[in-house]
C-alpha cells in the first residue's frame, strides 16, 4: 500500500508543482515558486520510493511525510490569522485555509499508506 500511495501522490505532487507555475491560484491554494518547487521535489522523492524503494522505505517515507503534512496543516490552521487563516513559513511560503485543508488531507493519506504498509 505504501508504494502505491507514493506512486499516486508522487505523480499528483509533480503535476500540481508544474501546474502551479501556470495557475498560481489552482484550487484556491497559494502557489508560488517555492511552493511549486517543494511540490516537485516532494513528488520526485515519493516517486523514487514508490518505484525504486523497498516497501519498508516507502512505508517510512509515508509515515514521515504524513506527520509533516498533517502538522503543517494543523499548525497553519491554528496559527494562521484572519478569515483565511494565513500562515507564513519563513519568507518563502504563504499558506491559507485551502492549503491547510489540503495538507491535512495529504497527511492523513500518507499516514494511512504508511500504517497499512504491506508488501506492494
């Protein structure tokens, strides 16, 4: 299951990273150069674990990224300000309500993939 999650989310991350250069407001998210590059790099790493990594490595990646994305979404939501819960990560990323919701969902999916692990 973890390798499948890595493959699917890896493809989605790369597509969203590339699409963010063309449509910075894609799905209401706040995509900029740094955010797009994070998506592309995350997607490339996920694809590596999905296609070339062992099932155990893919599981570890899913658990680690699941925790990171879940925490990013939760922290962003509660520490964000205004109606859109705007939250800055350094001077590079500006995240809003839609970003936080997407990050929580991604965190849950990654964690589920890592928890179900298995041999795939």
